[in-house]
C-alpha cells in the first residue's frame, strides 16, 4: 500500500477540514496523535485549543463574536485510563462515557451519526489510542452521510493492532474544498510518523493552508510508561 506524504497531502488540499493522525514514532517508543481544525467562516475561525485536564477543549478566541457554539465548542481530546480519545466533535464525550460503561469504541458511536449541518453533513471522525504493558493499538472511525443523503448514515471502523514503528494513519472530514463540501472517501491514509514531537508539530502546522488553519494539537505517549508530552498551536493569539 502506498504511503502518503503528510506534508504533500496537506499542502495540496486547501481545505481538508478537521483531521486526525494516529500512529507510532519511527523509533517505536511513542504512540502519536495529532488533531487539527480549520475554518472558512468567521465563527469557525474564532477558536483556540486550551488544556482541559489531561485533554483539551475548544474555546472562542473572542467570545463577543461567537454566534453558534453547537458544533464548534467541544472537547476534542479526553483520557480514560490507558485510552486517549480524539475526535472532531462532542462524540468525544459519547465515546468516553460508553467505554467507561465497558462498551467498545464502535458500540459507543452507534448512538451518533454525521453532523446536522446541511448541506455538508460533516462526517464525525474519531480515534482511540490504547497503550498498555508496552503495547499500542488504535482504532479510527468515520460516520458519514450516504453521498449527501441525510436519511442514510454510513459507519466505518478501522482497527490497527500492534502498530508498526514509523507508520500512522490520517483521516479528515472533507475530501477537498467545495460547496457543498465533499466528505472524505476510503480508508485512513497511511503516513510516516517521525521521532520528534516538535518536528512533527512544525511539519503539520506549516503544511496547513495559511488562510484556513485554526489550531493544532499533537501528543506523544511513551509506550512503556504512559507518560505523555503535548503541543498546542493556535493561529489566534
């Protein structure tokens, strides 16, 4: 299977929307995840990431300009024991609560579907990293409309056991810019994952479209100890 260049994928797509990357560092020592948000409207661009416990949440940069918080204010990252949950919406809470009740990742998402933002019907993309006893597994999910038909929800889950060093997967909400915005197609794209958190953060941030990028979160989790290191980059300062 072809491995894609994250830099190329991002630089050649002015609007992938929101994106999740999960994988294992090239030296095999870290479980890695990244989440970014982009925006075309003033409401979408008026956001920052802030730390929230072991995770993060979105926050209005200028509260006076916030018009509709329903789909833009949420916790993209939460931690449940040895599991790190990363999503593009409030389904983070749905997964957290479901897995806390011993449901699987996939079962937890059965109560949700794509976002109700006609005509785009933005897909809900989600991921979970499981780091335990020196092993690292992860899964990714996308819930999307059936080619823009809101009466049909397509549910795809992809599971990656014993993640290989230097390899990751990248999923994003939109195939490209457009009106309406076309949903992501296919399975998450194979990409390379480097060793250094700052190198990876810089690569992602510099590759995102200058006009549309809003915020970026990156985390490296030590697979042996579970300790993590994170980076947050906000365009609004």
